[in-house]
C-alpha cells in the first residue's frame, strides 16, 4: 500500500526544481499595502466579489484534486496486489507447483480453481480491454504504472499544498480589504 512517505522523495525533487504548479493553478498575489492597492481602484465590493469568485474557483480546483488523489490512492494498492500476484506466479512456475485459489463469480459467490504453472497472464487495461502478457512483460508494465501513479500522487500532493497556499492568501486579502473598508467608513463617519 502506498503511503505519503513513499511520495516524499518525489515531492522534494519537485520543490528543488522550483516548479510551482502542474495543474495550471493561478498564483494569488498578496496585497501588502491595501491603501496603495485601493488607490487606483474603485469599489471595495467589486474587488471583494472578484476575490470571492477566485476563492470559489480554488475550492472547485481543490475538489477536483482531492477526487484525483482518492482515485490514485485506490489504484496504487490494486497495482501492488497485481505485482504481488505476478511474483507468486513466477515463484510457482520455478517450482512447477499448482496454485489453488478461490475467485469471485458474483456477489457472495466464489468458485475454486487450480492454476497450472504458467508464463502468461491477462491484465485488465481498462475500457473493457484485457490483454495477455508474459509474466516479465506484465511485471514491467505494472511497475511502470505503479511508478507513474506514485509520481502523479506526489504531483497532486504538491498541487494541493500550492492550492491551499493560494486559498489562504486570497482569504487573507479578503479579510484585509474588508477591514480596510470598515476603517475607512469609520473614519468618514467620524468626520
């Protein structure tokens, strides 16, 4: 089963390259000086609306990334189980030993099977496609798929971290602009 610890070396290499985002996530700029920022702009409400809209887009992107992360986290153990099964088949082939197993026919219905030593295996590729591979080719394909899935999971983690930073920056900007507007209105009322 894949853990986040397995993704850490990949994430560290992503940080070293300075790559900010893989998913085209726009970077939020921090409003340091609100007075200077509002000098050339009119209407705090319209700017707050724009920031709120941007925050909503970030939330939508976060939902998509979380769904992708969930899918990858379910795929990785499946790939690992397939790799483990290929190793069992290779070991049994060397000893010329048969494998007795039970497989699922439908919900709650299993059948017993005896598998002769083999050098071929069928893999589901998706979209109702199954292909026969030699054990070596299947192992190579599954290892490549496992590596790609781990890399994609690290990219999703990286993008989620980047996205959360952008959401926080946007939320801070909204709070600062709102507070600036409250102070401005209080100053106008005091005059």
